[in-house]
């Protein structure tokens, strides 16, 4: 597992690496070479919702995707937040050079069409008006500690319809973690939900399902502890 992912008893950041057992980092380390979206489509979704833990004042939030070596960046969505703390961000169609293929998936998991190319948005990056990174936002229904029923919402753009089904079990001498996949994606932007469904001593079970579960808010985290998102088996 990724070194920043802690057990769900304390944090729920495992979601960013479940399908990410063999994937490349999608969120880059820097903000150089960025491009703002200029091709919004009439049928693209809008990321919306209230922000919890909002520090007040104004900030700029961006949905960032990255690709390539060296890393290049593209913002598929930009919004300015004020004291109301409400996100209202249409998503643009990503440029083709920012769409990547699926890599190797665990045995027991099936991707119906591996010829699709995709990109993923998880966290929204928050900036001050001098373009300094000040934090990030993740859409979820908990704060710091996850319990059964806690979930995170993610967004994926795909060039083709496809499904991910099956289950993957990760076990070592002390812990067993099961990941169950039942996701259907259409062409374009899609929401999906990652949920903790079972937890007991040395055992955790998660599931990925289609769509955006109700009851989540965009939870703001200052940049001192902000994390980066990883995606669904995607590789450059």
C-alpha cells in the first residue's frame, strides 16, 4: 500500500490506492505547465456541494489532472469559493494527451474493455489568490475516522463505456483487506463511490459502486496534511 495510506480506523485514504495496486501517479507534484479548460461540453457534469471545515474567506479550487514525462498538468474545472462555501464547478472534456490506458489489474478483477482511455479526479486542490497551494478537498461523508458506511466519491472520464467487476484480496501475516468492484462507466464523466462495508479485527472490506452516494460534503484539509489522489489502474 502507499506510504501515506493509513488504516481506516484513523484515516480513510486507502480508497486512493485500492484499484491502484499497480497504477501510475495521476496527480503531479508540481503546478508548472498548467492549462485552463477551454472545451467545456454541454453534457459534462458539474461538481457541486457544500464544503465542510471551510476556513472562511475566498479561495480558488481546481480539478487537476496530469500526464506525461515530464509531468504536464490540465485543469478540467475551476471555481472560486467565498464564505458561502459552495462548490459549483463544470468539468471540461480532457485533452486526448491527458487520457491514459489501464495497466495490469489484480487477478479476480475484470475490466470489460481495456482499450478505453481515462483520467480521474478525486481531490480538488485549493489555492490562494497568489496561486499558492493552501489545501485540498475530498468529497466524503466523514471527517478523520472511518467507520462501516464511510465513503468517498470520485470522478472518472472515459472514452468508452466499460465495467469493472470482481474482487481482490490483499493479505499479509496480520491483516486481510478485500476490495469488491461493481462499477459501470459510460463515455464521458462518471461518478463512483468507494465505501467501507465491513470492519473487524485485522479485516477490512471495501466496495466500489456506480454513482455518487448521497450524504457527502467536500471536506477541506489544509495543505500541511493534504494528500494526492491516485486512480483506477491507470498508466501513462
